[in-house]
C-alpha cells in the first residue's frame, strides 16, 4: 500500500513537472476532482504570443483556451516491464521506470471572430490558489473556477459553449441564435 501511494505521489509530481505551459508556478491537481475552467491570472504563459484566457485539467487532459481556439495536451504514463531498480546491495528499490507520452493538439476556429468575448458562467464555490515564483520568493494567485465558458458570437449568431460531460473530458456545443 505504501509503495502504491509513493508511486502515485511520484506520478502526480511527474505530471505536474512535465507540463511545459506553466511558468515558475506550482499547481496542485484538484484533489476532489472538481471540473472547472480556471481564469488565468498569470499562472499560465501565453502560447506563441496568444494569451491564455482560461484553462482546465481533467484526468490526463489539459486544455488552454485562447481567443483563436483551444490547445489540448493529452498525457499518459506507463511503467516499463522489468524496470525495477536495484540498490547498491543488489536488492530491489521501490522505484520503477516510467515512460510519459504527451501530444499537443491545437484546435482553431477558421474564419471566426478573431477576438470573441469569452464569458465564464456558473461560478464554482471557493477559489483555487497558486504559488508563482517572484524573485526569491513566491506570490499567491487566486483563480475563480467556472462550470462553463462561452465564446460569444464566434461566428455571426453562433456561440460555442464549453462544459464538462458526466463521462469525463471537455465538450463543446454550438448554439445558433
């Protein structure tokens, strides 16, 4: 049991360290699996000059929302067979070799409004706290969480509404007015 907990803790730390989008920021995965879109208050750096407005993490999926579209980063981790490490005396260590794979997918809305208002709705209770490196210390950033975000008038008379389905992941619906 202790070995499993240690491995789980290492995987969590590893998955947080692998995420290249966070700049000098320590992020903790949501322990209670709250599905929320978080307002970016400087925790996530711009992507190729495009400001990240909101972001979300659901299981092995990270999503960053910009005015032009969404970036998805999908990650998986697997233990390699026969990868148990040996200590100096030839005994087994409590370590295994982990392979982490990730893919970055960019989804841009072609021919859409280049700067649609992105409206956050259904505010979640509480807030999320992040520590960001600030010189020799850290500053605290607080972000509100929301259940949906809407790209208003993405196309004339059409909104895109992002939410969290019960079965996991992130979905969007196009609403025609």
